[in-house]
């Protein structure tokens, strides 16, 4: 048995295992080319086929979505925080009951702390395969996804039925709901009134941070992105910092928090007693509490990295834009 405290705690981008049937819109035209990844924790996948790379959760989940150009993720809502940063490509995020209340375009490195309680979707509008990395609040990510009614109806027309247990059944493959199991109920018009419809002007200023702004703000110390006193003021059970070459001390440190490191650009040397490795863009490293470690850029050139830590705040929800 390995005594290395980082054994099994680093997931390489090239080793990510996708699931193409993770959600109810997996057969719906326009959304049927999605690939979903669960890196830390089970996330909110509805498929038993989803591979989980690291099962132990630090108070939040880490996942990712990969999509070819023009592929969409259908309108849904979460009961917990959902934060995305763009690793590769150019992405349009849209929200509202029909996806028409507002939208924002994110470039590589940009981050979006999506308000809880709104229907949201996203689309790769770039020219190549794109990847967005996700942070979901809570150890159990809030118990699943709430789909806009039209998504459930469209999925049923293409053979996928979501059970009341939150699991998917592919009728085209001969699957049926278990005896006594009802399908997931569609939200009523009265229930739909509880979902806010914030405008673009209400959302962008307090929920979106741009890569080059964070690079400028991290010239002497890490930029606090999501925190009570952060660029995007919030307390969803975790904090997000942005580090660049200029803001890394390169001396060993330890914290009593779980710490997840996610390089955005460049190559980063992570060292700890008895071990060292280089992290590349798209890799994820889960550093356990109280482990002394150091972090430094491994090569010259542009280098940036997101660092996430759990907090004592109630896990899950983020603030509303309404």
C-alpha cells in the first residue's frame, strides 16, 4: 500500500473518462454530442455509466463538460452553487424559462458563478471542441438537476425517460421504468413562477469575472474570486482564488482546508514531502488538509491556476441575481 499522501489524488486531463449518456438530453438533437466528466464526487449525473475519478468529496464536487461546436446543454436548474470556468473554446451561457432572459459569452479563463434557482444552459460557440470545468456546491451536489419542462418532453420523444428516482431509462434500448416507479413530474406553471428571470445587466456585474482582469489583479497576491470579500462576493461553501506567476510565493505552506488545484495556463510544479509532479492545464489535484506543499510555475511564459478551498459556510446555495 502506498504511503504517498497524494496517491490517487491527481486526475490528468488526458485520463478523464467521459460519459455520453449522463443526462436526459443525451439523445436530443443539438445536445446529443455532449461528454460529461465527474472528477471529484458523483456530481449530478443521472447515468449509472458515469465514471467518478475521486469519490471522496471536500465539501464540493468538481466536474467538466466537453462539447463540439454548436452543441448545447439544455435548460436546467440546481439547488446548489454551480460555477464554471472555460478551459478551452468560446461559450455562450443563457438563462430563463426559455433561455431568453439573458446571456453572456465567456472566453478561455473566464469564470461564471451562476445564480442559484434560475434555469441555465450553455453552448460551445467556438470552432473546435471546447471544455468547461465546473464546481458544484455540497458533497452530494444538492440531489440532482431540475429540468425545464420542455427538456423532459423533448427527451421522451427521443427515447429517454427520467424516473422519479432521478435515474435515466433508455426506452430505445428496451429499458422501462421499474414497477411502481413514476416518471419525474414536470414542473407546473405555478411552480415555474418561483424561478427568477434576471436580465443580463443583473447577472454579469456580480457573477462573471474575466481572465485578463484576474491576471492583472493577481500581480502581487492571489486574486480572491469567489469569497465573502472576493471579486464575486458569495459564500457557497467554498472559496475560489486565481493565481498567476506573479502571485505565487513558491515556499511550502499547509492549510487545514481541502485544497483543489486546477491549472488554466502553463505548467505548475506541485511538491510535497516525498513527492513532486508537474500539473498541466486541465489537470486536477486534490491536496488533503495539513499536507505541507509548494506550488511554482515549472516553465517560463504565461501561467495561471484556480485554487478552491472548502469553508465553514453552509454548503451548496449561492446568492440570487434577482
